[in-house]
C-alpha cells in the first residue's frame, strides 16, 4: 500500500522558520520516501505505508519536542496509477 501524507506545523513565523519547522523538514527529507515537497505553508510526502507511518511517528514526536503547538496531518491511500 502507498500513502500520501500532508502536514503543517504551528505556530507560524513568517520572518524565519521556527525550530519545529526545520525539524519537520529534516525528518521528512531523511525518511525513505519516494516523493517529498516541503514548503512554507504545507508539506507532502509519498511512499510505502511502513515508510510513511514511520516518518509520521518521528515527525510528531520530534516536532512536538522542538516546540510545535499544533500539527495538522492528513494521510491518504494512493490508488494505483495516481
């Protein structure tokens, strides 16, 4: 099964990236995922279910420790051919 995760971390800071946002980027870029798109207002990543779920676990734990007060997260199953 393939999954796509979309997430944001808060609070936002438009002047400079907060520590939790930098940690989120590091976690997702280091994970064994097929497609990663990291941006200032939203992030997406795709991969096998085990890889995505492992990355989500690390993302939640590490960004909360780094000061995130809210994490919005959506996980979708990717149908074959998408």
